[in-house]
């Protein structure tokens, strides 16, 4: 099921990947490429962590309906 939270997450990931790809094309050396990768990885992990937290909140709300 795709919720508004999911759509927002996917939009943010797409935006992040576009910026990452663009920056990779402009990188001038190996160290710059690695720095871009680590920055992108941290950003991606933060987005995923926030997304999963939001999904867990939704799950908890739905579970309360069954009690």
C-alpha cells in the first residue's frame, strides 16, 4: 500500500539520487567521488530511518483499532 508517507519518501529519495548523480558527474578525483558516496549514504540512511519510523507509527495506530 502506497500512502502519502511513502510518496513523500520516494520523492525525497529520487531528489537525493538526482543530486548525487549530478555531483558524481562533476567530481574531479577519486577522493571527491568517495566523499560524495559517503555523504549520499548518510543522507539515504537518515531518510530510510525517518520513513520506517513513520511507518511504525502508522502500524501502531492501526493495531490500536483492533484492540
